[in-house]
C-alpha cells in the first residue's frame, strides 16, 4: 500500500512562490507516474501537473503552464510542485497522487490509485 504525505502549503501573496512536496512510502516510488491535483472550494477536483515514472514526460494544465513545475527525486521518494507567480485563483487544497506501477502518464483523476490527504494553498490578492 502506497502512502503519500504532502507538505509545503500556506498563505502567499499574489505573485509569490511556494514549493509543495509529496513524500511516498510503502512501494517502489520510481515505478509510479505521479500527479498533482487541486480542489478549490465549491469546485470539482482538477488536474494540475503530472510526471511519468521515468521523468521523461511531463503534463501541465493550461492554467498553470509556464508558472508551475513538477519534478521528482527518486532517491528521496519525493515529488515536488514548484509554484511561481501565484494567483488568487490558485487557492485550493492540493493533492498528490500515484498511478499503478509502470502506468502511462495520465491527466485523468480516475487513473490514479493512491492519494494524499492534501495541503492548503491560499493565494491572497
């Protein structure tokens, strides 16, 4: 059973930066394609970014492209989300998620089998 724990959320002014971390345990981290999703108040969970298990393929939502960067460190069993130029509309609970081993990278929520509890990011205007 894979366990995911996010950290790094907080309150930041518009234009500021945050880096989220997601530490994984209980599986072979290097075999999982990883994703970040977010849920804003009153909205559905939406895709933010994903990275393939080989780190060769990245995917971003249009709304964060050019501002957010996903990366992973397999030696530390951790995936990161660097968020720059934050906007108030980026306010949400951010979750990291893992697909089953050696899966093709996906932007679809249902493709992910393991989820963290989330970390709150609030962008103030």
